[in-house]
C-alpha cells in the first residue's frame, strides 16, 4: 500500500464534523448516519442504511437519601437493567462492605450495602444471595471537581431476575457517607424498558475475480451520552471511510464491505443486527477488520485477534514488514469484532490506547492527523494483503476456546 494515498488531514476533518454526542437511538445518531451515507455516496459507492430496533432502559427516578444519623440526599445514577424498587423506595440500615468479600457479605442481610464497584453479574448474585436490601457503588477520583462530580452510569448485564436495585455515586460522596457515619438510607430506583431505532451504514466494493469471498471493515459511529466520542469512535469511522476511498481507486480481488455500526455502546446492537440481517451471506465472510478507539496522538497501537494464533503471526508479519510498531493480543475483544468471531468468522479489532474514553474529554481536541494516518495505513496494509492474495492465507474458523468465551460473553450481553 502506498502510504501517500492515505490522508490524515482528510480523516481529521471528517472527525471534526461529528464533534457532538451521538447516543444510540437519538436524532443526533441518526443525523450522523445520514452524513456518513452522504460521504459514501460521494465516493461513488452505493450505500445502504439498515435500520434495526434495540432495547434500552430509561431511568424515571434515581434517589439516595441518608435518613440517620443526619439527613441528606446524594446525587446518584441508577443501575440500568436492574429493576425497580417499590414506589416509595427501600429504607434499610447502611453498611460499607469494601470489595464484598465473604465475611463482609455475611453482615449484609437486610441492609443497603456500599461496595467498591461497579457491580457486575457475579457480585450482584453474591449480594442477592447475602439478602442485601440494595446496593450503592462509587466512581470518580478524589481530585474531581465541577462537572466531573457526576457519577458514572452503569448497566447490569446478563442477569435475568433483579430482586434488588442499586445506584452509583461519586467517590467524594462515598467518603462522606462513611466519615459522617451514615447508618440508615433510603434508595429509590424506577426505570422503564423501551424500544429504540438505530441504523448501520454499509457500502460494498465488489471483488474483481474472487467476489464470492468477503472481507469486512467496520467501526461504530455512536457515542456514549457523556461525550462526543471522537476517540471512541468517530476516529475509527474516519479510518474506515479513508480505506473505502482507497479501495474504490484500487479495486480489490475479494469483495469488501465497509460497515459503520450504530448502537455499539448499548451492547454491540449494530453488529448483532448486521449478522442477523445478512445471515445467508455469512458463509462467504472470511475476515472482519474492526476499529475501535483511534486517533489520539499519545498512545500505542494494539491489535486484538480473535482467530488462530497463526493468524496473529501472519498479521504481525504484514505490519512489521510495513515498518509499523504494533503489538498483538490473541484473544477476544470487547467490540463489534466479537460478533463476527461468535459467528465463526476470524476477526480483529485495531485499537489505540488513549485518554478519556466514555467521558466528556473525548473530543476532537485530542485527535491527531498523524495518528489517524498511521492507523489507517496499518489497517490498509492488512486489508490490501488479504484482498489481493491469490488464496486466503488462513481458514474461516475460530478456535473452540474463543467460541466458548464468546458464548458466555453474548449470553451476558
Ligand atoms: Zn467504542
């Protein structure tokens, strides 16, 4: 691949246009989808908008009040997908149980406990077993101020029955609760399950002589509600767009499908909708190249490969031959590539370490054309090598150990 055909500046200008929050299912996410589709069309490709529905949870009420020995309401965010307390809340003695070890849990019965969070499936089940009446967790750091005192929002995944509810508060408030000796609290959480609509954008370049074999390049374009997600993951979307441009001018032998996924942040909903919609075609899919987290100047490039270790080595060879410093991890990754691997299609995610994922600091300010160019070139080398090879250098299979992990992963999604 000719490095000079990749422009970091063009990618940067693309990310710049989307410097707004694009939470899944909102009008802003839709606006971004339509703009991406326009860009695809400008490349001369036939783009598709593929709509899908997904389930979301809307918090109606989230409240934590200390009732003894002092009275104070704290700012909290409720755990989504964690059910409802009675309308008037649950009032109970309060206890801080640190990491929720066995001994601490033995004192939890009938109490609303504060535990170092976030609470996930396993801890949730421990709390239920210990007959806690509810839970409180904390996020943030002691030096936070201003807007950063907003507690993070969490979703409880993979739990069907949710007899107890929980809220999250800021670290500083957690300290205050313990220091002031909060002994009794009232917790209220009410939420409703809603169906929302998101969309994927897809564009295909038909292969010249091996068209029945398909390679996908993908990146999600939705963001979390806290910030505009430049690093996570409009930068990834820009890289995919830059490569779509490159391959329209340098036609691949295999078919390439470029996909921008919606609703990744809500549990890989876009890629799950895609594999469902295109189920009949999946036997032709050979490899998924996904990008999630990209574009920051300070950071390192890591490629997570959900495929045989030999695939990992092949990709490393291609990248090192191009003179690019990249490290590899042979394992499953928490992004849309997992959906492909789960369907038995070898997959990878290109990822850059960086600062401020899922926060309001994730803006264009930290994005660099230099970094975008570098990552697009790395991915372009891999994609071109596979698109033009006489035969695919590896089989369409995912090792059993990964499949098992992915079955668990998606059972909990
Ligand atoms: Zn992401």
